C-alpha cells in the first residue's frame, strides 16, 4: 500500500494497525496476550484519531528513525511544521502510550 497525500513522495505507508502492533509486540502468555490485545486496541484507536499527516510524521520519526528535517522533506512540509505535528501527535498518543508503560510514553509527564 502506498500513501497518496498531495505534495508527498509516494512510499509504503505504515498503517495504524502496524504501528499499534509495533508498540505492544512483546507479551506471550495467554493473560499477556489478552492484555496485549486490549492495549493494541487502545493504541490503534489513538493512532486512528490522528490526521494522516500526523500518523506519517510519527511513523517517519519513530519507526523509520528519520530526523525532523528528513521527515519534513519526505512530507514536503517545513521542518517547523513537522516538529509541531510530531509534538501534537505524541501529546494525543500520550494516554495510550502511558497505558503500555511509563517508558513507552518516552518519559512524557
């Protein structure tokens, strides 16, 4: 699947489901699996509430490890706009990430 956002370079898109799974992919027992499914649903719901561009900036910065400037270039936006979108996305994801663990929220308090 390729993303199609006007002005953006076409590249494989990370889905909200893939991102949610990546955040919680460590539990293995039946109880842990059930808890993982609940957390996956929570993170997925939070990711799906983000604008597509905000999901993309999270994917590029967090999962692909791009710098802010690289992510901005990839999305054809100014670095300042990329920074604002990234911070806004993290703030919106904060409750779901805190449900995973204090460390998963990146120490955001």
